[in-house]
C-alpha cells in the first residue's frame, strides 16, 4: 500500500538554513521554526503518511515531507517531477495541495447515492432512519460522500453526520425538510472531524418552535474537540431557533462556512463560548444573511446574524476570518456581526445593508483588522468597539449610519486603534444624531488619519470627532487626528469637526475642513476645532490645519478655533501653529480662559474673517497674520 497524503489548512513556518539546488529525489533533514498546523507525517506509520510544501518566494519546486519529529523534518526534494532550486536562509514554506494529490483523493473516496439504499425522497415519507443508515455505513467504511440527488427528503428526527462523511446534494434541488413540533430538535448534527455538509437546502418547518437547522459538535456536555468541519454551498431557511449553532462545551478547529445562505430565519450563526477556550481557525466567507427576523432575542434584546460569543475576560477564539459576506434586509434589532473574546480577527470585504441595528460589534478582542467593508443604514453604530487592543480600521465605506465608530464599554478600555482611509458620509441623519467617531471610555493611542468625512450631524456642540465627554470626565490619551478631510454641505451638517472635551497629548494637525453650508443663526460655542468646558486638556497641538467657511455666513458666532470660553482649564502645554483660517466670524477665539498657557505662532487668520482674533492666556505669540 502506498503512502497516504495529508492536508490540513495551508499552515506556514520558516526554515532558518539556506538550501542548495540538488538532484531531484534527494532526501534531506530540515529544521523548521514550528510544526504547528502541519500534519504528523511519518514513514513509520502503517500506512506511511506524507504531505507537500513549497517555498513561498519560489513555488516552482514541490518538496515532499515524509517524516515530522518535533521541528525536525525529513523531506524529498523535487517531488512531482519538479526541479530543485536554491532557497535563501529564513525562507517561508507553506502547506499545499497539488493536482496529483487531488486525483488520488478522488480516486479513493467512496460514493453512496442514497436512492440506492432505501431513501425515498418524496417529501412526505420519513427518510430519517434510512438516511442515517447510509451515513453510518459510510462512516463504518472509513468515510465517503453520501449523495442526495434532486428530491425533497423529509426527516422527523436528528440526522448525525460523523467523522469523514460528506453529506452532499445537487444544490437547491436537494432539500432536507424538518417536521412540526415544539421539542428541541437539531435537524442535522456535524459530530466528527472532517464532517461536511455541501450543496444542500435545509428547511426548518415554520410550525416547529425550537429547531436548530445545523448543530455543530456534541449534544451533551463534554468539551469535545472537532476539526475541519465544513459547510459549503448550503442554504438554510425557515428555522425557528439558530440556523447554525456550535455547542458551548466543544472546541472547534479549522472550521469553514463558505458560499452558504441563511434566509427567512429568526437568527443566523451562533458559536457559544467554550469554557476552556481553544477554538481556532474559523472562516466565514462569501455567505449571505437575508431577511432575518427577531423572534428569539438574547438577554440584551439583540439577535445576531453572525455571533461568536466569547468571554469578555479571556480569548475564546483564535484566528477568525469573516470575509465577503452580505447582510441585508435584517430586522432592526439584529446585529450583523458580533465577535467577543477573540485574538487575530479579520473582518473584510463584507456588505452590511439597511435595516439592522449595530453593524460590526467587537468586544475584548486583540489584533483586529476591519477593512474594506461597505456599511450603510445602521441605526446605532457602523462599528462598535467594546474593549481590547490593537485595532486597524481602514478602507471602509460608511453611509447613512447614526455613528461611524465608538468605544462603548465603560469598564474595558479600547486602546491602540488606527482609523485610516475610510469614507464616512451622512452620519447622524434620521437616527439618534450622534458623532461620527467618539474617543472615550479609557481610550488611548487612537490614530485617526487620512479619512474623508462628509455631512455629519450630531447633537449640541458635539462634532464629527469627539474626544472625551462633556463635563471633563473620561479623557482620551495620546490621540492623533491628522490628514483628514471634512466637507459639510447639508443644511444641518455639523460645523464642528473636532470637539475636545478633555484629554492628554492630543494632536489635531494637517486636516482640511470646508463648511460649505449656509449659517444664518448664531452658533455660540461652535467652531471647526472646539475645546469644550473641561477639567483637563493638556499637551494639545493644533498645527497646520486649513479651515474654511465657504457658505454664506450671516451669524455672529462661528469661529475657526475656539476654547469654549471656560475659565477653569488645566490646560498646560498647548500650541496653535501655522493654521490657515478663512471666512469665520473669528479665526481664533481664546477669550475667557485666563488659566490657559499656550504658544500661538505662524497662524494666518488675517483674510476673510469678519472680526479679529481674541486671545487671552497665550505665553508666546509670534508670526501670526
């Protein structure tokens, strides 16, 4: 018997030593940085097991790995008629599938057509027992494909798909239909490694009150570990509980849900928190969540379309990818994406459509990238951060949401946040009139740079970007707001771009603000850059901004930069330098804050403003126009 080829999950590692070009078929011993994620290849096994790798920088040579012992590997150079090449020290290798491997896999996978084993498929006969018999037969033989040709298959009891079995159909033409009833009933349970559902339609009966269409893992407490489960091309509709539920006592590794659709259901996908943690390598890609209706809200009154319910105090999930999904026509109390307690999360290229509540909600996570998503008409936040660190939020397009982004957990700080190159339009219109971005709740090291904002609407003297909270509590620390553009055209759009209520080490630099709307009534304490009444505002830099009032201004109170007129600031270490301000009532107004100490240098406010600057408290004034 030949060796079995193995494949897991495109694992990668590095090889420190360089390798020369040798004759094809040469056996070598390699030391790698880590064997984590690779199969346990062994020549000593019966039968032997092996897998294939390539150098990421030069994929022309395929290398066969025949034995893994810790970080020591035995390899055969130049596999599958390839020519060995030289590899530089420190090169990265990745696990691959080749056409030859796929051919051998397909040649040896048993195939079972259920119509040949007593399954009727007429939509009325109960096929549960017969279908389970075929699945168990495939499992006993070591696994295989159990195929459901086009038909309707009624089931009244749970169908369990064990290790190594792929329950496969002909897409929407192969339907598994659930029964009526009220008892807890999972229609399909994936209960083993390499258990797959693919190209099926699963329908929960509308008259059943507690149906889980697809259950992942065991149905009893026990903390099982399940690897490489797959849902591919599955349509789930009409359930009465979760469409897909991962049991809370189990650990899931290298799970994938791809090209699936959940529709006409009260909820979507739910991964419960595993007490011991450890679930990792979860992929949700190119799925559609549509027409979800809030029938079974959780304790906070929300339903989630895609929910990983990790703990707020630990990291339950590792390596999560949520990409290319569509969420549309959701009930207005449904959150499209919520992830709690995760490490290394990528949320990219998703479309979050109209009708839902919060858009993307991430809590107590670290190393999170939220990139390239399209989010519109969310009633609360496009993106909610509820504690954690190291967030990268870039290249998203946000329109007609109440707010773009806010840190909402008062007990868990959100730190090390980069918000860059996003396009944010029409926030606050028609909803609760909130800011586009709020930096608060222990926020530290937020970097807001290179974004385009247009027509934000907020309440009172709030602005497009708010730092700290009114009254001087909850300061932001180490906040940079640089290189952004704000264009206010709508009649009720914000004239405040940045409102600083309180904070330490705040930099507002190189921004362009154009107020193109008309302002006919006085807006006391309003300005493009505004410092509200606060207890602490220290080490503030306002440099190199271009502020322009371009609409018709007939009001008597609208300033370029304004300190809010407070007299009790602790406001040391300020600098206001090289700003260009035109078209306002006053360019710069620090009129009542006698305790302020700051440097005013190189500003141009001499053209187009109707009144002269008012300055109190500056310790150094030079070079202003």
